C-alpha cells in the first residue's frame, strides 16, 4: 500500500478515493465506532449484567434455603407444637403465688414424714432472674443420714419443681443438724401478666 494515496484526500469527495484508502478508512471508522459503542453503551450494560448475575447467585441461595425451610415446614410446626406442649407441662410444674403456702406444707410434711425435726423455716428474699423468680426457703432440720436421704427423695418427687441447695451438715448428739435451702421457681412472664390483670 502506498502512503502517498492518503495525501490530499478530500472528505467531501469520498467517492473518488482509491479503493484501498476507502477500505482502511472504513476499518478505522468501524474500530472507532466499535470502541465508542463499547464505552458508551456496552460497558455499562456489562457492569449491570455482572451485578445482576451476582445478585442472581445470592437470590438463588436464598431461595434454596427458604425452599428447604418450606419443605420442612410441617415437621417444624409439629416440633413447635410438641415444644409448646412440653413448655406448658413445665409451667404446670412451677408453683403459682397462691400455691406457695401449700408447697411449704408439702416440704414440711416430707421432713416430718422422714422423722426429721424442723428447727426453723425462713422465707428468704425473692431473686428475680431474666425469665423466672427464685423463691428460697432456708430450713434447719435435725435427724439421721437416712432420713435426710428419704427427705431429699421426697422433695425430688414433688409435682412442683423444688430443688435443694447449700447443704451444711454438722454432727449433733442425736444424728446430724443440717441447714439447707429449698428453692422453687415462678415464671416471670406469668407473674407480670397477673399484675396487669
């Protein structure tokens, strides 16, 4: 190709340009239009496409996770119903405010039934926790080791939840003197609902 052909070209008379010059001009013009088109139109569309593809991946993962949950929904509902039933049973094992005197009677009956002598019973201040209220009773009782075992077994078999804590045992003339805390619990939300009503 002769470069002299490019000298003195008149853009108003493109029709009379030599064929090789027209081809080179057409190729250059096509490249310029392609580059301009890429940066003005295609590049933004490609960025948008990439963003949408990455969003599609995350949406697909969300969909799969939700699909798995939806597929197991009947089983989850069944488990929730079982858990609610168990929760209600557990709540039934917690004494209400009105049942506290009866619970104290049950504990003292168990102690006397096990041939233990009760020196003192003292209600200690309530301990408010996040979800429940702890109600401790300090007991001073006297008797033999086997009687304490019988008493502990009786407390464990009560229909309401009562636990024994902080044992201190001292030998005495007629067996053992023991100080123990019997703790029972109330559900804090039930107490708040009762106050509202």
